[in-house]
């Protein structure tokens, strides 16, 4: 039966158009800012200057920060997928009475200001620095905490949508071990939530500034601030490129999710 609460096609198109305009206007304004010339015309010279080898030293903080942010994104996503997600599955299957407490702890970081997190993490990072060094990748431990609220909601929605207990008991009855169950039974059924959690984690890592700045770690956002002090147009161009990268990543992850759903469909 058709869902009477669902918006009509006209309403969906109107909502999509309004949302699209709200997002497109700032991007278009930033693009025009990078193309505008003092005489009132438009030129792509500033965009070409980004690829000019003679300007490599000027824009080095951005490229260094981008490389560090990509490494941080990979490590943070690994923490979410291989540590946090299995823990959520374990709580759902073996310790359902702990769900409320676990949910409170997972959502707590969203209520704590970043500056407070840094004050609490600073002594920990002194120990981490002595143990494994002070590389930018160590920020992944802090980012793993920062993304918990967003990852929790995404993964928990998928857990609530499937009967994990029945699936795992059936797999155990057929002789599957727990690693096999997690990889071949649980993960495919939680694919939408895992993909959403991964995308949100990448977005948070690429956009985070406060923790990286206060802990003195070079990432994309701190690099943009450094370049902005020298060349505001270049900082705007790099911002647009970062947004374009995030948009392409969204499309790729969405496409992967649809392909996986199509394969799993009967």
C-alpha cells in the first residue's frame, strides 16, 4: 500500500531544489571570488597558479596537511569499522542491557566542546608522543572519539533494521566461526550503516581544525589557515577542491552501497 505520509513528487523536487540552491550559492560565490580580477573581469590565472611548480613552496602546507588528513581519515575509518562496529554488535547480541550506558558514552563527545577535549587529551598525548612519536597520524585516536556520536547513530540504525540475533544463531548452527559471521553475515547486512559511518568519519576528519591546531598537528584545515594568511584566493581554491573531493567521495560510497544492495537482493 502506498505510504500516505510520503511527499508527492512535486514536493520532493521542490525540497531538493531549495536544498540544492542553499548549498550551491556559497560554492558559486566562492568560485566567482577566485575567478574575479581587479578590473571587473574573470580569469583562471589563480587556478593555474596552483599547479605552477614555482609556487610549490608557498602551497606546501596545504599538500602536507592534505596527505596527513587522508592518512588520518583511513586510520579513523579503520577504528570505526574494526573496533567500534564490532563492539556495537557485541553489545547488541551479548549485552543488550548495557545498550543505554554504551549509547550515553558514545554520544557524550558531541556535548563536550573541542577545547575541553583537548585539555583532557593533552596529557594522554604526552604519553603517546613518548611511546609512538608525535606524527600527525596519532590524531586518529582523538578523531576516533570525536566521530563516535555520528558513527554510532549510523551503525545503530542498521543494527535496529535487521534481526542480528537470528542471523548469527543461524550461522552458528551451520558451523560458522565468529570472524566468519562478522565478515560474511553481519557486515553485509550492516553495509548502509557502515558506509554512512565511514563517510561521516572522513568528512569530520577533513573538516576538523580545533583539535589539530591546539595539539600542533599539520592537517588540511591548519594548512588552509597558513596559506590564507599569504594568499586568500589560493585558500578559497583549495577549499573548493576539498569540497569537490568530498562530493565525489559521497557519490562513490553511495554507488558502492547501491551495488552491494543489488547483489544482496534476492
